[in-house]
C-alpha cells in the first residue's frame, strides 16, 4: 500500500499567486481530511469529505481557500490569492468508513508564501 | 465542544529513562482516544488507540497508554526511551456529533532525548 500521497512536498510562491495542493488517499478509504499545521495554531482541521462530498468546511479560514474532491482517488486544496500568513504545512489524511476511526496521514506539503 | 489538553510543551528525557506524556480530555461519555507521533519532516503516525475494554492499551514501538475515566486522562508511557523516540506527540479525541469521524488534536508535546 502506497499510503496517502501528497504533492508537491514543498511549494514556494509569491504573495498573490494561486497555489494548488494535491492529495491521493489510500485506495478504498471513504473519508478525506485536510489539515493545516503552524507553530502558532498547531494542527487545525480545514475540511473533510465523505464519499467525495464535503461534510464540514467550518475550519476553512476564508473564501480564499477552496477544496474539491472530484473522485474517490483525488482531492485538491486551492488558495487564491495566497498570503504570507498561509505559510504552513498542509496535511491530507484518509480513513475507512465504519468503526476504525484511525486516520492515515500523508507526508505533508510545506508551503512558503513570500 | 470537546477539547484535548497536553500540558507539557517540551519534555527532555535521558536515553534509557522512562517516559510519561500527559493528556487530558473533556467529554462526558467514553471517548475514542488516540496518540499520534510526528517525526521531523514527516506526517503523523498512529501509536495506539482506545475505544473500550481494557484501560491499558499497547501500541507500536513499545508505547502504552492508560485510560483513567476518573481523571479524564490518557497518558502515554514508555519504560525505556530510545534516541529515535525524539519527535512530537499528539493526543486526540474523536469528536462526538460527527460519529467520531473527526478528530480533535491537542497542541502536542515535543520530546527531546538526551544521551
């Protein structure tokens, strides 16, 4: 099993540019989660999907952030326009339905906005 | 809303010494509890989990945790720390109202291992 795959692993961009982060969940997993990790705020849940449908996006900081899951094997998190305060590590995680409750995390994407 | 408190931001332990990382949660009923570890530059990896039954749970890498309902705690322990255990450790609770699918994480404890 390849685990959760995220790309790119590192992204450096200038303020105002559009940034797209990508995630491929573990095959067969029904849930997908996007987290953001910063020193100041720790690990925050941004949004999660069940069967490709967004369930809770209350953690999305503002309208500049959007997430999609067009199919069971792919999700994107887009920031447009990006700002320096968006600099963070963004993690994707997936899990199966049912009673396992364990989330499997990807390696993360380190985003730096200058 | 549920919350998780990890009161220690940093802990330094000598290699070979025992370790205990503290975690307190807020939830009235039996919670679903987890400990994750994050090595530098890596994602989070599950160490162990508690749903019900035996209050002492064993995990990977020689870790164990004990659920104490009376103290609302789920402390992580290891009898002998290795240098490779240096990492950040996160306690988490399954959020009620989401069927426990959503996790609420603590702020983490960074473990430093001295020679």
